[in-house]
C-alpha cells in the first residue's frame, strides 16, 4: 500500500489524507481496525435508513464476502474501547 493517493483515505473524517498516507507507509495503520470501523459506520448508516439489522448485515456481506454473517454481527455489536 505504499502507493496510496489521497483518495484512498477511508478514515478522512478522523485524520488528514497526508497523515493517513504517512502512517500507512510506515506500517502504523491497523487495516483490520480500519475495516471494522468502516463496517460499523456503514451498518449505522443502513440502520438509519430503516433497514433491518439482518438485512444490513447481509448487505455488508455482499461488500465483504470473505466475512461470515456472525463475524460482521460481532464487528457491529462489539463494545468499543
């Protein structure tokens, strides 16, 4: 991921593109945590659109087919520290 450009910052609402690029280039970004953050955010967005929890999880499974239903459920419902 060394050739990231500014449009690849999936957490732009939290940190600047330049900082994300710098941290990624130095191996300081936990990609799994970023993925889980994005999944939680998308789940919340789907729920605010009045989509049922199970349908929202299924929609996320289409985006992340390598994750099981229960895995996504755990991601969206796990308590954040």
